[in-house]
């Protein structure tokens, strides 16, 4: 039984605009204006809420600490829950690729560093939760990517076999997670890093979802 596991933000869907809107709402609540910009700050958005807070505090010239980041993170999550699907869009061909894997007997899962509840809600609103056999988020286990255990747990919950899986992602975190789990990684080139993800030396790069099935079949025959 083969399993394909997807990252969510920046891999299956472009969630950056809604993430940045949530961060800016948090900064406005602190008495500042909008600090982050959709587009230019998309890569930071895909690194998570804390990364956006760090960038914003630094851009404001504040003498910030990780304690400050942790203190304001819940407000950012609350703001994100309000706008979670306002601008988010699935990447072209993503769900057609997922359905092709399912039709061929692959197990399909999501392993994300987005909190599980928010990931579940986003998939529900997008109408695609039923297409995935398992979802593991940042807080499902006591550890998160690049620790391999969330990926291993995703494969297990999906009904797959350890070591017979592929991880599709968009960052070095995904590459490192797959490497730690001893499985191949595929990094997409249609995110904010573009072809720059090649420097992370994944087993393969993906320019469009139409090519994913044949690519995965070669990596995991």
C-alpha cells in the first residue's frame, strides 16, 4: 500500500493572503498599521504565524522576544479563524491529482504545521476534507515537522505502510521531515520560492500537479 502525504499551506493551497490578513489584524490590535504585504511576504506566511509575528516586530523596530511572539500568537490564530477561507485558493490541478491517487489505490493524507483544528476547518470550508484519509496538524502530537513523527503518524492513520510513502511540500521543512522519515520528498515550484526550492535538493521538483502521479509512481514503484 503506497501513501502520498501533502503539506497544506503553499502546497495544496495558497493560504498566504488570509494568513497575512490575520497577522495584520493582530498588529492593528497592538496599535500599528498593516505591517506585512500579500505577495512579498507570502514565504514568511507559509512558515507560520510565529514567523509572521517575528518579521512584523522586527520591521516595526521593536525589541521583541520569543515570549512576546508566544503571547500574541493566540490573537493571530483567532484573527485567522475569522478569515480562513476568504482569499485562500487551491492550486490548479491539486484535487484532480488527489483523486487520481485515490482511484489508483494510494492512501492520501495531509501533514501540516497548521494547528489541526484550523486545518480541519479550512478543508471543510473548501469542501475537500473527505478526499483525505488522514490529517495531522502542528498540535496533533507533542512534536511537529521537521520531526518525522507527525509524518509517520499521518501514514499510519491513512492506513499506509511505514517507508512506503512520499511527502509533497514546498519548504526545506518538508524536505527535512521526509529525509528524517527515510522517504522521498517532492517540492513544488509554484510557491513563493519558485525554482529556488531546488537548492534544498529534494528527490524531485514539481512544476504542475498534472505531472505528480507519474512522478510519484517513478519515485515509489
